[in-house]
């Protein structure tokens, strides 16, 4: 079990969470908490950088789904960037790849948001 590390920063007015380690049954609540705190603070666009995440179990996937749904209900959105092949495979196998907005990198999210 790899320790989950969450690093929050701002990028062009958007919140970004850099995640590393594993998102699993033992720590998915930590991910949920940081997103909920950002929503409570008024954030409406969150980029989740998964470049350094090499494993997500069903609890981790549930946390990602739950938090995107909360963001949508709050009038915002949650974007996934730099996902690994393993995570992409999990999202495709569970048919969740179409549920998430997945981008190559944070800059691509910024470009798409600026264009809309």
C-alpha cells in the first residue's frame, strides 16, 4: 500500500490537486475530504492530476465519481488530467471514461475553459 499524497495549488484561478500514490479503500476518504473542502470554500472547477497515481481500487473510483457528482450539483466540474494507462483501463472497463472529462494536461483544461 502506497501512501496517498494530495497537493493543492491554484492555476489560473482554478484549483488543482496533484495526487500521488494509491487511491484505495484505506485512503479514498482523504481525497473526498479535500474536494469537499474546496467545494465548501467556493471552488467550482477542480483539476485532478493523476500522473503519479499508479493504482485505484473500487473505493478510489467511487470517490472520484462521488466528487465529480458533487461538483456538478454545486454548479461546477472536476477534470482529470495525466491519467496512467492503468487508470484509463479501469475507467474504460467500468464504462466511466465517458463520465469524466479527461485531458492530457492542466493547460489543455485551461484552453478548453477559456474557449467556452
